[in-house]
C-alpha cells in the first residue's frame, strides 16, 4: 500500500543550482555523427542553425548527474509519497527556467502487495522450505537504509489466491513453449508454471500460463540471461537474490476507464469489474530470483528439457515436470485507487504556437529507477536547462515545445495514456511529433525506433532504426491511439538489473555512465530533433521510407499466405497510390525550394502551411476508429504490438493476428477474416495517400 509517513528518508533535495557556465565535454564519435542530419526533401542541405550548434555546446555532465542523484535517493513507485516528491522536484526544476509548468493529477487503479509466500517441497506430503522473497543489500551499499522503503517483490495486478500444486517448467512462457509441452504430453492444467524472464512481456508469460490451464505462475531471472559475467556490485549483472518486479496488466491506461480518460467525475468500472478484464492475469503469480529459480528447477523431474531450454554453465539440468516438486504459492494484493501526477511544461512557439513538438519521459520507478526511467528524467531536465540558455541568447522556437514527465508508466503506460485520452482532439489536430526517452542510458551504443517518416532525422544517429510497434513505453498512446509521428531512443540496450533493487545511482556511476557523457549525449540528440522539428520552416518528414516499409510488410504477408485463398492486390494497389502521393509532395517541395532560392520575396506562407499540414496529418490517416480487431484501443493499423508479446512490434498487426488464427483453425471463415484485414489496411493506406497528396477523389 502507499506509504503515508516520510520519517524514514529525507525529502528530495532542491534542484541543483544553475551555473553561470556549463562544463563542456566532447561527445563520443558515435553520437557526434548523429548530428550530421541530412535532408532528402530539400534540394540543398542547409548548415546547422546557429541555435542548434549552440545547443550542442551547452551540455553539462554535472547537471545531469546531480538531477539523477536527487531523483534516485529513494524508491518511488507510482502512487507513493516519494514519487509525489519526485514530481515536485521535476516541476520545480522546470519552473526555475521560467517555463509555465503544471501538475496534472489523475485517480487511477494501482496495485500493491499485502502478503506473499512461496515454499517448495520435493514431493506431495514432504516438508516444505520457504523462500525469503527478499532482495539482499551488499556490504557497503550506500542505499541499504533507503532499500527498506522498497515495495516487496511482486507482480502488479496478479490475482489474489493460494495454490499448492506440482511445478512444470515452461522455458520463457511463450505460446510456442506451451505448445511444445502439450506435444510432449506434459499436462499444465492445475499446475504451477515456472518460466524465466526474457523474450516476451511478463504479462504475456502469465496470460499464456493461464490459457494453458495453469493455476499459478512463477517467473524467475535466469543467470544465463541476466548474469553472464560478474554480479553487481562487482559487475553489471543481476545478483543472486535480484528480482525483476513489474506489471502483468496487458491493457493500456487506467483499468477502470478503458477507452476514455480518468478525469474527475468520469464514468468508471468498479475495481471488481476492472480486475475481471481479460487484460488482467487472472491467476496468482510471483517473481523470484535466479537463486530461487534454480532451487525449484533442481527438484523438478520428468523428461529433460531441450538444449535451448537449459541454463548456463553450472546450472542444474532443467527438466519439464510435472513434479515431483510441489510449490505452495500465496499472493494477496491490494488494488486501490490512487492519485498520480504528470508534470507538463510549455515553451510557447513564436510563429506557430498551435503546433506542438512533445518530449516525454516517465518518472515513476519500481525501486530507485536510476536507468529506468530517471536517466531519461535527468536528461530531460538537463535539456531544459539548455533550452533556457538558448532563450537568453535570443532563441524563440517557431513552434511550441512541450516537456512532459509521465507518472505510472510502469503500471501500464497510465499517465501518458490518460493525458492523451483527455486531450485527444487537441493533440490529434495539433501535434507534429512525439519524442520519447524512457531508459536513456544503460551502456554503449545508440538505439532508436521511429515511425518511418522520421528516419531522415535519425539516419546518422543509428544505422538500424526499429519500428514503434511494441507497447513498451509512453509513445504508445501517441502512435497507436491517435497516430502521431514518434521516436523512441536510448543509449545502451537492455541491462541486467532491470526493475530490481540494484537499479540505483551506484550502478549507473560504476557501469552505465561513469562520466555522465552518455546522459549529455542522449539529451543532445533529443533536443536537436526537437529544435529541427520546431524551427525548420518545412517539416523534415520523408515518407519514402514509409512506402518501403509498407512494401516490405506486404511481401512478408505474401510469403505467409502462399497457397491460401487470400488476394493481396488491394494492398499493392494502395501502396502504389501512396508512392504517387510521395512523388507529388516531393515535387511540390522542390518547386517551393526553387522559388525560395531564386525569388525569396515571393515566398508563399499558405503553401508552406498546406504542405506542413499534409506531412503532419498523413500519420493520422493510418488509424481507424474501430481499431484492431479485439483490441479497439490500438487504432493504428500499420504498426502495433504483437498480440502475443506487448514488447514486440508488428507491421500490419491486425493481419498478423488474423493469419495466426487462420493457421490454427484452417477454415474458410478464418481466411475470410484475413482478407477483411487486408482490405482494412488497404483503405487506410489509400486515405494516407489522399492526405499526403492534398486531394479529394
């Protein structure tokens, strides 16, 4: 439950003071290359503007480090007093620069543990050994005292209940893993499924266990995946008692207000109705450490698991079960309404204040949250300080920049989703792009995902750009619900102590970013993208990349439906129309640039506005009011999360869902459903072509 007292740890310190001159540090070569952004749409690439160059010179390692240290002083899950203090800290830091800043509260359904227990016996009737279910601190841990405030290890929204049953090993808990167990004659019904973290979202792991008939689930952290080298504090790996905490809710936003905003006095489902949703796990479940996971697997018997189901060197031989290991699991949760707070700060545009560039990062963390998410929060605040220094040098953004710090992301992208749902009409009509940074820094290497028209802005920052189809962070509401072009980026891939007690300032200082140059680098890329989108007269969107992605997705579908009664000609025809629209807008841009070069006095602001509006609104046309079949909140028909893994991105997710259903049933009606989904995506691509070309039929 939320803590009401504040006696066990000091309040967050005040934001670090602004300095007269920021300390300057060279950026890594990888990141420096990211700033040579080229434009396909314009005839000649202009040199970086004075303010963009100045922005890159103003980074401060010390400022980013000070913000991160302050934000990670205490564990601060959503709905708790420490997270409210963190919200005040962020608001104060942004307000100190003179940016109008406000807190936007929502009352939402959150989940906390009341009681947890897990014991193991070697066979029915044998004496059971209880697990401590506790993450241990280490000698000299500077956060040992604050660790006492951390929420006990749990899985948010897991069903309350008690189960005593034989254990079955289910590898990563994917649908295909349960299919393998069924093929080997391993009965999961009524058993406790034991699966390891990785590959898919933990909510899918529990849901798959439920769908296979399991009565409960245990998810452990396998040393092979999370501690390949030395464990923290000697190395970056997960310690033996480390546990990955997290949500198992497969929906988005407040569970009591599905499809609408959780505003004051709104219609709500009851807590019981919300918990009965199919998006909830529906069975008791607990996360455990690698040490506890191996202890369970040592006792599971039966057939030896396949090689790719086995652990690393020194691990016991993993067997499938069921039994003779018996797990006795009890979980009691408290699902309660709590107040969360987004922090919204606005830098108003000078010429087009009604057009928005939105930068977002979440604040809440399961424990200290040094990487996830407060490396991103520290980068946001460091970036904001640079924007203020630019203002003092005379910079006035052409378009409005909005800085957003979201709450309750960890529970189900809740804060960002409620804000987007509440402001849907305004955001859909005015937002040019959303730029998201969640876990900003976890190690070396720049990683980015984007909707394709933003590839040009990122091509020098990353050689491989993914797609924003997954539901892993706060871009989801912007892309998949209202169709806003978006970017998600970080420096460093995943990291071993994710969502554990050890994601603290010490881990960052020793392994993630010892000199805090990476924090400055990600803030530089983030801010540079914002400046270009805000200040360039013509929006730097390139839809050629989008057409290529549509074609690649169509070819993939074609391979999967060979020999089936499915016709892809409507899809190919719509893509052809979209490519014609791209040629038309490119031609208009070239003509416009020619006039601007040869006769600047004949500049046509109405023509510029018309082209920009079309470039901005094309992404909206890929959405459909009814949304994906069975998943109506997800309106985008081109990109969305996989039905079987919320972290996974799918091109044409509705078609993918239909193909998987059709292959399971292989009846004519199911293949008609595939054809229907192909017509649906063809229609939205045609709509996008009309918007981009600026014409009516």
